C-alpha cells in the first residue's frame, strides 16, 4: 500500500485541513462555501494518499467539488458565498428538486448533500483513529463509521465493494504517517483540535438541511 503513494499526495497535511475548517464559519455561524470546498480538497488528498482503497468515495467527491467550484465562480457567485445563502437562493428560485422529479440533478444543495454525508463518515472514522490504540484494526473502525453514515445512502453493490475495500486498509501507523504532522501523539492532538471543528460545520449544515427538508434529496 505504501508503495502506491505518490510524492504529490504525500504533501497532504492534516494541519492544513484544520486551518481551512477554522475559516469555514462566519461570526454568525454561517458556513463559507469556498472554505468548505477547500477543506474537501484537502480531505480528497488524504483519501488519495492511501492508494486506490477510497477511490469510490474520492472520485465522487472530486466531481462534487468541481460542481460547487463552478457555482462559486459563475454568474450567480454572490448567491453562493455561504451554504445558507445558497440554500435560500436555490429554494426561492425553485432550483432544487424538492419534489424528486429528476430535475436540477446538479443543484448546489444536492451536490453539497453528497459531500455532507461523506464528511460525517470521515469525521466518525477519524475520531475512531484518534481514540484507538496501535492494535486497533482500521478496517473495523472504517466499516463501523461507514455503516453509521454513508452506507444507508449507497446501493447494495457499492456497500459490498466498500466492505471488501476496507479489509485491505493499512494499519493505524500508516494513516498517521500520511497526515504529516509528526509523531502519533502530535497526530492525536491535531485530530483532537480538527474534529470538533469539522463536526460543528457538519452539524450546522445538518440542521439547516433538516429545517428545509433537504436531507433526502435524490
């Protein structure tokens, strides 16, 4: 597994992701879409640093990042400054498939929802890594996190493939090395700082989507 890491991927640093998520929230606890997307770019680099195991998640994340990036640079970019402004704009202009008719398959709301679900899986998995010991099996931790989050949104074939992929995950030490923040105790400390921020961003988004009945967008 280690031999499949590229030099570019090894440039990933969990501290950079932490710094990005620190920028995500406004003083009023709105989520800046630009920093959310930037944080996800870092998380994709983390996934890719571990070879092809997480390709089924990272490839989808990359496509969703690109869609949101297009909104951020498009003619309506002023409406996509925060997740809150995006939701208001798209709902008011009927750009969201709330009636599940198949229209607007690439709305900002639907696109972000896919990343939102994956963020929960990553947060759960990384929290398990943080609190585990060197003898803990990453395959078990990852499967548990997946079953608590993303699995309920994936068809059977994807769930089956994910289960097989998780079996060949490298050990806890390999994950910690990929994070590029120093010895294990330093990794644990950085995760202890990063994960509450990620969880807060997740929860604010979750509450917003729940309020507007957007958590089940097809």
